[in-house]
C-alpha cells in the first residue's frame, strides 16, 4: 500500500472557542452587564446560550461582525426583557478584541507551527481577530476573516478563500474548530480532514441535522485541547520522517 504524508501542509483554525475562550468571555460579559443592571431573572449561562442561538441565525446574512455583536446583543436583551442602552451594545462589540486565550493556546500553536502552517479562519472582521490574537500573544501564519470572504461559516466561502490564498487543496489541509456546525460539518463537506476541539467534552451537537448532512457529522480527529492536538501532529511528523516524507 502506498504510504501518504500524514502532516497537512496547513491547518486552518477557528479562533473563538478554539484558541480564545469564546463561551467563557461572553458569559463573563453578560454576568458583569447583568450585575450592573441588577438583573436576576436569568443566569449569565442562559443568556449566553440564547445569544449564541440568535447569533447563529443572524449571520446567515452577511453583515460586519461589529454590527452582528451590537444587533444580537440588543435582540437577546429584548427577548429576555432586559433594560439596555446603545452604549451597552457598543461595549459588547468592542470587548471581543480583549477576550482571553485558553491557557494551552500560545504554546500549542507555537509547537504546531514547527510542523505545519497555522492559519486562522474566523467569523469576525479584519480589525477584530488580529487585535485579539496580538493581545493574547498568539503568532500565526495568516488570518482569513468573514469580512475577507463576505460570508460566515458554515458557508463555504471562507474555506475556499483560504485554499486560494494558500495555494492548497482541501486534501492537503486540515481544519480545526470547536464549533461542530460551524467547522466540522462544512470542513467534511469540502473534503478536509477535520479536527473537533471539544474543550467542553460535550456530545456531538447534531440536533436538527438531518438528511445528507448526517454523513458529514464525524470528525477525523477528536481532542479536548490544542496541546493534545500538538502531540498528535508531532507524532504524525515522526511517522512522516520514518516514511521518508520529512526531515
């Protein structure tokens, strides 16, 4: 049997939820917001979960992500009956650049870049993701945003743009993300080897997925954090060396 190179020429990464603590930072924002307003009718977790559902539907039509953040903050507050101001929504949209990375992110990406290119594929604007990564001390090989592609994942536009910019095809790449519907399913549809970074240890979130999409609901690699992924890629590299593909 012909041996094939295991390490991809590039891995594209979701940023928020995979490198950056998306859920924790949103929950913290809502916790602080609700405390400042004296709101006790819901928990920050409930609000964060509902906000994510609202946002997933809202990004089916492309708008700049700062607008998405402002508008979905307002929609979520209206749904819960919270008092809020335009300034609250603006503050939410501006907070994203300062969200914190997971503890393993910086060193794991540094290790992964020894073996392959690490390119970010993110559902944000061109001025947000670079600021977040810089503030977190994360160095990468490139950033492709929804603003560049004119659409948000799970739309395929960003994936295809990253292939074009890298001069690679899907079978030469991997895609990694925590968002199963945002990342794993579209990655599988396009022929990537997919990596589900399941930091929360949840069951595959495939409620509502049916028909042809069900065949794409299985990742190639499952890991609980990026440090584990770095170990996996390092092991693949060693096998490639033994098989004469790398030195």
